C-alpha cells in the first residue's frame, strides 16, 4: 500500500545528498542495500517517515474494490517502531478512508494471523500463513523464487487475480501451483 | 492484564465526585453501567487513561510463567482509540518487560487471530476464535453463561489451568465441557 522503497530513496537523498537508483537495490535486503545503511535504520525510527510515505499506484482503487468483495484486513508490522503506530493509523485514515478501524491490525510478527489470502512483500510474514500466499514484488524479493507463493507485481495484477476469481468463480486462477 | 474497571471507578470519582461501588456494575456493559456514561466514553479518548491503568493482581507473575511455557501473544483491541496505541505499548513495556515487541498485536476486531487458547473478558472477541476460549471474569460478563467457554476468575486460576495442563499432560482440564 505504501511505497516504502521510494520513501527510502527520497529520505536517503535528503540526508546524504546521494541519489540511489532503485535498480541498485534489486535483490538486497532494504536495510543493507544502501551504501550507508545506518541512515535507513534511523529513518525507521524518525517521526514523519511512515506518515509521509507515498501511496503505491493503484493500491487505493484496487483495495477499495476488494473491500466490497472480500472481508479485508490491513495487517501491518508496526510494533518494532512504536512511533509508527499512530503514523500508520493516520496514514490509513487519510489515504484509505474506506478502511474502518475494525479492519486494522498492527503487529510485530504475523504468525497469529489467519485468513484465506495474504498479500505481503516479505517471506517472513507469509511463511507461517495458513492460506494462499501472494508475494508482492519489491526490490528486496525480486530474485527470490520459492514454491507455494504466487508472485504479484502490482495492484492491477492483484485486481486481476482476486476480482477475476470472484467473477469467474474459478479459484484455480490464484493457486500457488500456477505461480 | 490491566484492571480497567478500577481505572473507570477512580477516574469517574475524580471527574464527578461520585464513588461507584464495583458491585453496582455487575452484569452491565461498562459504558452503560455508570450513572453518567458519557464520562466513560470520554475517558477512553483521554490521554493517560490507558497509560496509567493499574496492573491486575497476579497477571505479571502468571504471564511471565506462561511466556516460558507457551508461545504467547498479547492481542489488544486498541484501534478504536488511536491515542491508546502508544499508551498500551508503553504500558506493556513498563509492566511486562518480558514481552517482546514481536508478541504484541493491536487490532480492532479479533476475528483474524488464530491460536490454541484465547483469554479475554469479552464474548465478542472470543466468539470467532478457533481454539479454547477462556472467559476472564469481569463485572460486565459475570452473569452471562454460554456454552463453549471456560470461565476463569483470576490469574491464579489461569495458572492452575494452563500450567496444570502442561505439568499433568492432561488436556481435559481446560475443556469447555467442564466449564
């Protein structure tokens, strides 16, 4: 939903003067991908970093549709950075006003979350999930290939998969076997 | 973990001058049990209310033991009152320092939480749960009797049930059939 990679690049340039090309981040963990990784760790604890993150293209429109068709929950790993709790809440309130507070979950680990489908860019969050696993492409996961995950590259693809399923009544379309 | 009823009674007295006996709260929803319920709603939105809540007797000691024996998560319905997010985080950090941030979940609804055992004082939180349901006695639930729940009246009882199970290898001890 939030384009954190773009936010890293913007804040890194503001802090260091160095403009990083997102292609140089491919395949690397975000906190190690930048030449001076200590800045990235600092951003995560800096007020305003999460609150001002840009919205990922298509996420608002597609989630608004999914919200009508599915029982939708927003589950965000926020607990490592406590100042992010209220920032993420306000960010959701501003950019995704159709999301009710009952639908929001802030956690550390996502091990206790159950559901039918989880969309996430981190293997560590999807790994324990009991339902379908949609791996949202991000710079850090782009070269990783694992069984049991369906890769989705953007929100339009998610719409195709999940609203397609609904309209076609064809659950095979999002099977991990097709990943 | 937090004794919210005592906190209501204390804050109500400070705000109105009226001392409420907890026995007068028995069997009533908390937000309707006080003569001027609008104060209760206001407390829930007032900075400091959650941060200064007293710790329930026995909760620290018993949860510290459970934390060694079980995979423990603290799941708190915090999202309705966004200012409570950081307050509840800091409250846990102060009073339950053995709880890691990875173990904390703040949510609105608890519908997406899965696990083996849930302890909660609200039927609405336990209702959708897929495991054993331990109903923690509170003024508002004291007269309610429903099938499928095991009532626990305090943390010492919880210790007896859950550490007893572990030591005796006797899962029947916490079966809802015995409730």
